[in-house]
C-alpha cells in the first residue's frame, strides 16, 4: 500500500501542501525547456508550493510558462525587494504578468533591513494591504536573513508567513523562532535547508526538519536528479536514525562558528569577487568532491581575492555580521595548499 505524503499547513493561511516546497531560484540557471521539464515533473509528482522572486531573473517567467494551465491547483509565493511604493506596484504587476496569473497566494517582502509596518513612513505595508483588497495577493509574508527582523515580524501580528534560513545547523535562537511562529499561527517557510550546499545529505536534512510539523522546506532544485531525491521522500520519508543523528552532530561540530552561508547579500563586489562561494571555499573543498573546485575557472575566481580593496561593503551587507575580507583571505590561503 502506498504511504500517504506528509503534509504541512502554513499557519493561519490554511495552505496545506506536502512537505516538499519547490524553491525556484536555481531554475534561472537552466534553459526554459529544462525548467519546464523539472517544474511539470514536480507538479505531476504532487508538489504544489512554488517560491520565486523578482530578483531571480527569469525564474517567474519559467514558472508561468510551465504551470499557468494548472494555476488553480498550485500555490505561488513570490517576493518584492522594492523599498518604494512605486517600485512595489511595478514589481507586483511584473510578477503577475510573468507568472501568467491574476493573483499571488503569498506576496513577500524580500529580505528588508527592517520590518515594514503601517505608519512607518515607507507606505510599503499599506501597499500590501491595498494589493490584498484588490485581490491581487491573498496573504502577506516577509523573508529575512536577520533574526531580529524575523522575530519582530513574528511578534507584530502583521504577517501570515515568515521565510527564514533553517537547517540542522540552526542554533537554539532559530528553533525558538520556529516555535514562536507555531504559537502565533504564522506559516514558517524554510529556506537554505541544505545550508547553501554545505549539507550534502538531503535525507538527513529532510529527517531533521520533519520533527517540526509547522515547517515547509523549499528545496532549491536545478536538476531532475535532485527533484527525484525529494520526490522519493514523499512516500518513504527518511527517519532520524542513530546514524543520521551522529552525522548531524559531526556536521554541527565541523561547521560551528563563523562560516559563510552563501546567501549573496554581500554582492556585487567592486572587484568582481564571487564572495558567496569564495568565502566558504575551505568548507566546499572538504564537503564536496574537491576536483570540481580546483579547475581553472575557480582558480581564477579565487585569485581575484588578491585584489580585495578591504572597502567593507560586503561586511555592511552581511546579515550574519561576518568579517568577510578576513574570511576571504583565510579561504584563499587554504585554497593554495590544495593546489600544491
């Protein structure tokens, strides 16, 4: 007998979907044809929640092209990074057009540096309310990498969902946020469930997150093989075995402290350094096949670190308050030892 899929309800939205959400950031890196193949397969295999953003180049268009004919059967979340009301409305109309729809299920503020509220002078939250009144959006969400902003949004009562990085590398403060969202009946959308590639066992990631019945992971999927992995968990969910628990403990020890999560908010760099990969190269070399990071392309990318201006722009934008220039230098020195 086929096992039923595990479901998650996103708080007061009432949106109930299987535990695999589709993170549509990576499909901007594949052809339109490949994106359609992956997205249709996800839909055919029961995935019903798709998350995109205006910032993800053509991700929304690919979603619209692949799934507009089944729009009523799926839930779409997308985001605006605009800091002005004019930009908000422009983003919303662009998203609706790209997605070939007349409504967005969850419209989210994309990693704002503050928590938008009515009367704060920006007019952003009021624009959300107006868009909802017009039927163009159904629910209001906020995404963030800054814990204080996410907590404030959770406590404000203004948001239906919060999207935040969460994985088995999370600390107690992150777990407290997940629990607080549950208490406040706010949907918790989990990004970075594989910690930007540092977690290389999807079964362990899935089993850990399954302990939290209010958490909906959105897996960033770029290849059909990755999709197949998560689809297989829908009918045979990985369990938190002793072996997986030991793996999690090992990874937590190895990745404790200051490490780059690869979120990319530090970029662009004036010298063209691909900070979100170069600043965590030491970890990638040890956690993925090293050869793929030692080719000519990555050697050239890492060499750019020699041109770092120490301008501090990356540090100003890092939600984790890392000393990014220092981290880049350490990773470069370590990288050179692998080249020898």
